[in-house]
C-alpha cells in the first residue's frame, strides 16, 4: 500500500482527483482504508465500461452509454432519501453503497469518462454539481445525480433554480470547468457543514485541517475552529481563533455573534485562571 497523504496528493500537478478524495476519506473517517484497492476498483470499472459501451466517434452517444452502464447496469444513484449522510461524500462509501450526492457521483463519472476518451470536466453550478463534456460538435452537460441524463442549458438553469431559488439567466462563469482543488474544497465543505450541524467536533476539525491545506486563507475555517474549540472546552484556543477571525473579517455578517462568543469564552477562561 502506498504511503501518500492528502497533502502529498494535492502537491501533484495535475492533482489526481479520485486519489486525493480517497486520501481525505482515509485521513478523516476511514483510517484503515486501502486507497490502492479502491483505485484498482475504479480502474476495473473503467475497463468494464469500455467493454460494455460501444465506443464511437460521437461523444454524446458514448456519454449516454456510460450513463447506462454506471446508473442502469451497476445501479449507482443519487441518495435522495438521506442527502446529508456524510458517507455520500466519501468515494469509498459511494463505491461500496452505489449511493452519492451530485459531486461525488460526478467525480466517479469523470474518472470513467476520461478513461473512455471523453473530455469530461466538473462544473460547480450553484447548489448542484454536474459534468461538462467538451465536443467539437458542441459541449453538453451530464447530471450524474439524476441517472446521468443529458442536460440542455435551460435544464442547467432549472437545476440552479430548484437548488437556490435563483430565477435569472444562467451565468457563463458557472459553466466553467472546476479545477481539482476547487472540487476537493467543495467536497470538504459539504462534510464540514454536515459535521458542524451534527456537532461531531472531532470529524469537523479534521475536515477543517484538510480544507486549510487547499484554502489556507479561508477565514470561515478560523471561525469554525474557534467554535469547535469553544464547544470542546479548549478556551484559550477558542479565544485565539475568535480574535483572529474578527481581525481578518471585522465586517462579516456574523461578527457581532462571534464577539458575543469571544466574550463568553474569555470570561470562562478568566474564571479558570
């Protein structure tokens, strides 16, 4: 088994998206995870896809065939019943259960699509993640969360409306390919929000530490560290991080609430000294 860490993975150029995602799974929630085994599983699925899909010179036909293989034959699907289950964001669990959310299913789809010769990229629409297939006859979009169906631009806009309530025209920048570091950050942010809501502080802190490797200037991570330390009774660290957050983001909408938390943590700390 290789000994690479998540940090090692994100130093690569280009970043191997599936390998990096499996590394954070290993570091955060599955300490004994055999990353190499799941990489071999993914490559095995890609080999099966190539045998099952009648590869032609038509990208759209190939994408439809890949969707049929992955979602029709293998039964991968979006977890509509329990969208907030953290397992939906860990590729090993998505592969084991064949359940995921838009971004994790898209990562798997992209890996297989590229093995099949398709020019596939992730696209982070507001509130929903899809796949863009570049083609000389015209780019098109795939929604792995909904059985890999092909989307028109109008349907992409409808996804944004359904997820966010936004009803204006679709913005061209939303359709730009997302870099691997951006995709990994979005996956980790999903986990961070889930673990904070569940008050699973240990997991949340691990997620924050991994996110900070990708986004060292993300001020929300400083705030969330402070909240976690406060909840765990690590008051000195909480005060330090509250103060740092307020220094970095004095005009943030939540600054008054954070000042209240800072006073409470400082008062408790003073009583202990």
